[in-house]
C-alpha cells in the first residue's frame, strides 16, 4: 500500500543553531526524539525506544537547514526529514517534519509528532 506524504510545521522559540543541534546530533535527538542514538562507522543511525531499536541511513544533511533519514527496511522513496524554516519578516523559527504514513495512520502519525515536538519545545522553548 502506498504511503501518503505528510508535512507538519511547528513554531519554536529558539535559534536555528540550537534547533539544528537537536535534530542532527545523537545527544540532541536523544533529548526529544528517542531514548538514545548510536552512529556506526558506516554512517548508520540506530535509534532506541523502550527496549526496541530502528536503524536508519542518513540520506542528506544541509548544515543548519535540514537532515533526512531513511529507515533501513523502507522503500527508497520513503524518508523522514527535519527542516528548519525561518520567516524572513518575523525571524520566527519553524521545524518542518516530512514523513510518510499509510492513509489509515495519518491521524495517529500527527499525534505522535505533536507529542515528540512537545518534548522538544520543553527543551528549547515553546
């Protein structure tokens, strides 16, 4: 079954530099996205949650702009991405999350991201 691309936007009261650290480093990701992250020598990221783990490949990284991962078992067209967007007028920093979900899981996926970003906001500022 084909998945549907979703994009979620969250406004944050933080700098793009701090936000990029939170979305691109093992220490930053383990504060809000997962329990822990390990990076292997071959560039594989292992994410840990409550005793389970998922492995992802770093697909693309643009410093202070975005980072894209692909889960190890996913098809090449599917990924999840964290992007930083700064409004040119207000200078408001936004985190844009792009992800793919099956049609019957869209609402559940949105709630999961809302919950994850609420944890992030408690760290960097709402």
